[in-house]
C-alpha cells in the first residue's frame, strides 16, 4: 500500500543529528510563514495551534543542545530560549514586526545548519548538495555556526 509519508519517514529515520536539526528548523520556518498566510486570510482561529507546534519544535531544538560546558552551546541554547519566549509572546499578543524578526532569526539559524551540512557533505565536485544556498559568504554566518564548528554534542 502506498504511504505518502514514506519518504519523509525514511528521511527522518536516516538523518544525522545535524540534518534533523535542519529539518526541524525548516519546518518551524514554514509554519511561521504559514501563520502570515492564515492571518491574511482571516483564519485567526487556526494560528494558535501553529504557534504551539513551533514551540514544540523549539523545545526539541533546545533539548538537543547537550554540551553545556561549550560556550557556543550555551549561546545556542540562549538563542532557542529567546525564540521560545518570543513565540509565546506572539501566541498571546501577535505583533507583525516581532513575527517578522522571529522569522528572520529562524531563517538565519536554518541557513547556518544548511551551510554546516553542505560543508560536511559536499557534492562530487566539492559544491554544496543541490538545493543548498551556496551564495552565502562565510563572513556572514550567524553566531550559531561557531557552535557547530566547536561541537555541540547533539543527540538524535
């Protein structure tokens, strides 16, 4: 029998901890973008469940930061705590500017992990795998990339 989620299940089950983190961030970004569409369509009653799902993702990301002795891990944990608090604020008192800033931070964190993955697993020519944004110069990396480079001790 055909399972439409089979590919996604395989992707998650075979992913490295870093790729799982990237997948979670990608989902959080898409959910946050979806909230904007729901609000534009006047479907405010659906927004709270999406914010709650984003909060679940942020808690999962925070739980994955296990090496508290690493200063970069502490900064990354602080970022996730900040995002979690911001998402709670947006759940109770939605503000368009704050939501935009929240989304931009999520996107930067997603791009950080995307860049890390592309450096860990370059394509045959040394280029990032297809779909990766290879135009991001290394000088514009968010601070969380240092956490990856220094070893976050992520668990799956």
